[in-house]
C-alpha cells in the first residue's frame, strides 16, 4: 500500500512545525509569512455568483460550461494578448497543484523519460515526475539541457519562490528551442497578474509563440489574483493536441470543477476591478515588508513579481528561520525549493495589514 508514497520525498512543511510553535509563543502572536495562502475576503461579486449557482444537483462537466470557456478565452485575449483562442484551446482544472502533480502520469511518462524544471522551483514539479517514475532534473537555462528523452519542460514565470520574471526575448528563445527539439513546454504562469518591477508575459503571446500554440500550454490559477485558493479554480490554455487527450483522461477520472465554482470563475474572469484592488493591497504590504527586511540586514534578490520576497542574510536558511521565529515571524526556508536556496528564505505577502504591520515593528 505504501508503494506510491515511497516514491515521494518527505513533506517539507512538516519540518517547519517546531519553528511555528516558537513563533506562536510570541506575546503578540505569530505573523505567518510562510505559506502563500490568501487571507483577504473573496470579492463579493464572486461570492454572489457562487451562491446563485448553489442549487446544482447534477454532475458538472469536466470541460466546463460554455460560459466558463467563453470567460477563459475572453480573459486570455484581453489580459494576455492571446489571439484566435477557441474552446479547444482551454481546459478547466481543479486548482493548479493537482495538474502539476499528475501531469507526467497523464501524459504517459515513465522510466526513461525526463522532466525538467528550474533549479529553484515549486517542489511539486519533482513530485509529479516521481509519481510517474520518470527522471527529473533542474536547469539554469533550459536550452542547455540535453533534449534526448526530455518529454516535459516546466517554465515558471513569475517564479515561485524567487519572483524572477523571464523576458519576452527569453521566452521566445526557449519556445523556439523546445519546438526545435520536440519538447513539450508547460509554462506555470499562476503569478502573472502580480508583476511589481516587471511586466510578466505569457507564452501565449503571439510575439513569443509566433502566432502558434503548437507544443505549448500555459497554466493559470485564480487562487492568488482573486483570493480563490479555497475554491480550487484554475485552467490550462494552449495546444489543442495536448489538451484533447488530457480532457479525455480527466473525464474518465472524474477530475471536474464543481458547478458553483465554475460560475464563480465566470464572474471572476469578467471583472478586473477586484484584481486591481487586491494588487494594491499586496503592493502596500510588499513595500512595508521589503523596507523592514532591508533595515534588518537582509538582501532581497529578484522578487520583481509574485507574492514573495526572496531574502537572505548570507547564512544557512534554517538559522534565518530560527532567528525570525524568535521574533514571532514564520517564513519558509529556501531549501524547500532546491539546494540553491540554502541561504535564502521566502517571505510571503499573504498576511493581513495588521499582521504585516506587526512584523514590520518587530524587524525595525
């Protein structure tokens, strides 16, 4: 019964438990900046759409309602500059994490196949490869990888954890390389609406892909931009030749977004105002935390986008975690995201204004 779980690494967040206990013992309470989970309310128009669709006794469809697909294609064209996107180019998913974890398996990858992802990356890219028994490797520049046997290439821009953004020129070069070598490219763009010192670009932009979606798929989520982490709402967009088989697999597996959630996503993608308001909240928290960390002796690298500050005091990351826990502040150690993060910590912007202010006061 443990054969599958034995393929997986230890769940990293369990290691943070004693530091969380230390931070929670602070007289003024914990400031949890470790997990990037939204804390602000779900926008009212989205809640209303969910409630209005609450009487949904029948099974939802895996491909989603036509209204949902219309909302996705409309958003892709309006926000990302994508062109000639049809329903065949999109596929709703049950949050982006399940897709990342199960994509190699659903693509039929296995021993002898390879999956590649950034040197500093979301741990679930590796988990997905392990579940499929495929090989995996990290990269600094994906075009320097050996393409032989490389079946899946993950991009992540803006990056979790570093907030680094790949330029339009870099994306164009990587897409061209992947196509030249027949490597399927999936671009995790879940933080694309949260650019601060850079304007993130999607692989779906015609100046990146040359007007063709062949061999490329983008992953998008509403968890961060609309505070919908609890709804499990995300979608894929790109090559229909890739999405059609995934749709069939997901039909057989019953991997369907609930009907009320589908209605909520329609409302969320049709409204830009709440996204702008949430961005302003995060921008203010980012400015306050960034200045406080710098005054406390930290150096911030990258962090030009996403919901995190990638910070270091040039010491082992767990030493930094312990130091901040003594101040009642919990952060994520950089080595959760790869060995290259061993002297960094990831500081999330996802805390209330009151808790962020408490962290600022403790750091300055």
